[in-house]
C-alpha cells in the first residue's frame, strides 16, 4: 500500500497514457440502458447485443483545434462507443457520444478496388450494399458542398492496456453519411478505410446513433 502511495506521489504531475471519460476506460464495463435502443424503429440497422460491454482496448485521435476523438472497443467486436470533445486529461469535456455497430468489414481485393471505394465515399450519396437490399445514404459531412468532397484523414492510436505500453497506430480515411428513419431521426453510416502500420488494410462500415451520458453507465 505504501509503495503504491509513493509511486502515485512521484507521478502526480504525469499525464496518464490512456484517458478516462465519463468513467469509461480499459478494464471497465459499460451498460447501455435498454430504453436507449428499445424504442429504435425496425428499420434501424444498428444492433446492441449484449447491452453490457467490457472495454478491452481504447483509441485516441487528435483532430486538431482542441478536439479529440476517443473510441472504446469492447470484447464484443461488433460494437464501439465513441466520444468526442476534450483530450480526456487536461480537459474531459464531452461534446458528442455515439454508439456504433459494425455492419460489415471488407478487405480490398487489390489497389484498384481500394481506390474505387475511396472515390465512392467522395460522392454526395452512398449506397450500402446489403444482402437483402441496397440502402441509400446522403453525405453528412460537407453536406452543403455540392459534388465530390475529399474524406477526412487522421491517425488513431489504439491502446491495449491502461499504461499505454501496448499500442498500435492506424491511418484512417473516413466519411460520414446519414439517412432518415421512420422515427424521423437520423441513422449514421461511417465508412472507415483503415491502414494499420502493420497488418492488412480494410474498410469498416459502421452504423450508429447518438446517445446521451444518461443512457449508459460505467
């Protein structure tokens, strides 16, 4: 116990490697209130099962202008909890909370296939090819800009433990789309083209909706 107190005192001015926002960080569980998704309409694509998630990895991306992106990856690999706001160290401001579900993850066949997808997410409209039907989305980022628009790019550092000793970096090219559902609310589609420093490139298609901090507990 005394050794722990001494170590804590010696590191009191050091910034933690992994941030904690709204008590969410690696090793903790997050429970999504069933009321948060129980009333979502039938045409909603996002899946929440189970509602209790154990966070096993955590990502961080500095988006510039004082805005930081924090992603919390649970042991159920089809879900992702995302917060955007302060840096989680000097500032724990949270401006937005999103709950994402991985609708699909695809691997490009070759460079031409990769470039084709990159060009498709530059367009004002995007069609998500589903087994049963084609689902149409409109561009949510740069929605007032006509014609093609370049996606945003950023590096995400993903940590596997709180100390930050185990991490990996992924270069991401992303565009956000949206469609209006029967409840008159938007469902979002994030197309994320991921290029890890080591590993295969892939394209993640994530569908999500915003939630509030009162709709989950950690």
